[in-house]
C-alpha cells in the first residue's frame, strides 16, 4: 500500500497503462513540454516521446476529433481537457459523435477513448473554470461517466477507463488533487491508501460503502463523498450512525448498493456539488422513491450547490457548495432532529 | 487527357460503369421516394447525382485492402458503392432494414463499411472533419504507408471544427486528404451568401497546407491527380486540401423540393449543369472518342446498373425490419 495524493494516483494510472499498452497516447494542452498544467504528466514527454504525449493547440474540437478517429482506428487515446469546462467547446464531438458512433453504425465500430480532466469547484477559479458538469454527460447513452472520490478509486477507475472499449468521461475533482494523505486519513483512516499491484483496478458500476452505519445513508460522489465522510464524523459525535455510500461512477449507475443501505437505515441524504435542478441527486432520489419507497421512514433529502454561476470571492465560493454541516442538518432532518 | 499514353483505359471504363451504377442507384431512390414509406424510407435523403466522379476517382485511387481509409458526410451512398460495398446492404440501410450495413439504426446518413475502410457518413456538418484527423493520426502512429480521405462540403468550411482540424493536421503532418466537394450551396445558402472569401481554396492558405483545385466533373482529372497525390503522401506523409468543383442535381435533401429550391437556384441553372457539367456524359464522350466504349456497351452497362439498383431495392424490400430487441443493443461495446 502506498499513501498517495489524488493527483499522484492519476499520474500512476496513466503511466502504468502507457507502459503496458503502446496503443495508449495522451493528447492535450500543455501535457508535454510544459509538464502538465497540474503536473500529472510531468516527465511523460521525455519518457514516452512526442507521438505518445501530444502537445496540442488550444483546440478542444481538434483534440477530441484526434481521439475519436484514432480510437475508431484501434488506438486508445486519453484526451486531456485542461478543465472539463473546456469540453463544452467540443460538446458536439462528445455527444453527437463519440457517444453515437457505435449505435448509429450498428456496432461496426468502437470508440475506446478517455476524456479526462479536472472538474468542479476549485479555489477562486470563478464561473468558467469551476463547473461540475457531469449531468450533461451522464444524460447521454453511449458514454460512461466516472467521478472518483479517493486516490485508490482515482487510480483504479482511471485504469478501468483506459481499458474500456467505450468513450469514458473521467471527471477528476480539482479540489481533491493535492489534498495531503495525512488530511485524508484524518477524515477516514486509510483513505489515502492505494494498492501497489499494477493490476489493481476498480470496476465500473459498483458503489462503495466507505463507512458503515445504521441510522441514515449519506450518498455522494467525488468531492461530496469526502463531505459525507466529514459529516458522518460530526454525526457520530452526536450519537448518530451514518453510512456513507460513494457512487464512484454515474454511468453506469449502481443503485443496488445505496438501496441495500437504505433498507437498513430507512433514511437517505443525496449530495451533489453543484446545481440540483434536474441533477444527479434528483435522479438518484427518484430511483430511491421508485424502488425503496416503503423502506423509507422519512422523505429523501437532497443537498446541492447554489443555483448560481460560481462566484469569485472566497467567502461566496465557500458557501456555494454543500458543506459537511449542510449534510449534517439534512441527516438530522431525516431523523426528526 | 487523351494524349497521355499512360492512361489505363480499362480502369476508366470501370470507373465509368461505377458512376453509372451510383447514378442509377440514386435515381431509383429519387423515383421511389414517392412511395417512400412502403420501402421503409423516411427522414432525410441526400442524393449524390452529379458528384459521382469525385467518389469514384478518389476512392478508386486508394488501396482500401492495404489500409487506406475514408470518412464521409450524410450524402454518403456513393462513397460506399464506389468502395465496393454491397448495394443491397446499402439500400437496406437506407430503408431501415435489419440487413442494412448499420443494422437499420443509422439510415441514409450513416452508411459505413468497416471492412472496406469506410468510417461512416455523419450528419453534423463539419463534425466528421476532426475525426479524420484521428484516423490520419492512427496511420502515422503505426508508421503505415496509407492515406485517409475526408469528404465534406462547402458548408463545413464555415464550421470552427474545420479550421481547428486543418491547423492540427498540418502541424502533425498527418496523411489526410481533405476533399472539399464544392457544389456551390450549403443547403440553400450559396457560397456568395456564406463565405466572405469565395475563393475557398485560398481560405486554407493560412495553414500553409498543400492544396489543389480539381474539376470534380472530370473523372480523368480527378483520378490522375489524386493517384499522383496519394503516391506522394505515402512516400512523405502530409495533408492535402483538394477543392473539387462540382454540382448537385437534386435538392439538398428530399425535403428540398422544387419549390424550396426555387428560393436559391433556377431550373435553368440545374438544366444547364446537367447538360454541360455531367460527369457521366463527360466520361462517356471521352471514352467513345478513345474507342474503348461503344453505344452498345453503354446501353448494356446502363441496363445492368438499373437492374443492380432494382435488385438492391428488392433485397431491401424482402428484408425484415430490425427486431425490437435491437433497440437497446450496440449502445456500448
């Protein structure tokens, strides 16, 4: 076991898969000579050369076209979006092309590519660099959407993504990138631990119970899983036992695990970093209502971010997304407290 | 061109025949459109009549069996036929049948043939162009001595995707032929009304990319020039932009009726093009002049082409619609 930061887990997954499979290459802005905007591909250009670590112009449509075409032709591209917000520039390539190609050509082609990059709220990056746009991808058949919360899942899910035969959107939590292992382990012992085995992977569509509990189920993904764990710590001090379920992947979505938990706790809080309206928390709440209504002792609670573009001012930014305290309040509400 | 002693006339007779096959295929669809629902046809229908020499001459210059490949847009029936795809499977796709090349899930706009290097027809104007960059990149990545051709129309050149792609293609020296089929109209909008600079070829000069303009109605010019360019691209990988000047006989799609067409072009203009710019007529006259075609041979080819199109339609008509279980298949690999 190694204790890694989230960003180190990304580097480790990319490097191991590039060593294992020479069809894998990385393309993106500043991934090579600049050593990666956030350093995750530092040293890659020197190690793998310019055909496998491709510095691109600021042309997201071109980057994704490069990925889609080469994937159809049998390579396994990893397209880096410097920020997932920038994928919006090339949304057509993702939605109208990558996601559709297998189906509309009757299965004649596959598109084994990864589109990855930092996502979600950062630190004072404001409206155009802080969005968590997973809903826009998870709504579309043909895509897979991965949102890891822990360094181990970041590594294991990214490796699975790179071995998958479909277009996979890997949305990395910028806010977790450089969180120190000590800080993570203080939230939950062992949270920063990543297996050393190069064959370690994490399958898609299998949610993870990170903390067992009996009174209420807290359901999150990405940064919100960490917030749920913090909330569970606070609730424990008040004698409330919260179970934390990390969804890991939104598409495919594992509802069996959260529903099994709800059958035990009879209460659920679903947490999403940003806009709740028509969001993932809404979808999960609806599925709980359809499949576990009679197991519930209280209405499902949603905790979501403010329905505003991300503000710049630090104090406003800090109150724009769910805090552990917001989750604690929602959990208590399900318990009538 | 007749003075060139190296011209492989047997090949051009074959090209002529292919053009006739495509024309008869498209014209049969045009005719049967009146009875579309009975065949399973619907939605959009973009016919290639008038532009045949481009697909036949260019695809005919590639070695698909050895790994050359191509990608198209939604006016895509002709590409598949030029590549040798089974006409029955193409027609069945156009009619949404289970035996179609895309299992009836793509329709007219999404014909493909992976075995022949046809990476498909796409419905978003300009959206296929970035994918060609990736196809070319894969050839270069594997050090293959191959080329990829990307067909698109003049409308695509006003999409940002086109400009991002050409810049990167030249930057990375990928072996992609960017084949502009300039038929003068992006749906109902003429070049004059949509391009600030109407010299379309000059628009790519800013990328420092090799470019050439070819009369897309002249199969001899299309093929001789493309064969030479492809050979050079295989020796030294680089992209090339080719402007094929051409003309489409039918409306943009089936919904572009004579009435809607009257908003952007006259019947006289279409009649003049059919009379003076027809690629089949042009090839026919040359080949007759060169003595390798006879009126008898022409009549025979046309009869066989018509019969082939009819047989394709019959194959489609006799084919079942996709099983309902197909609805949810092939979303993921």
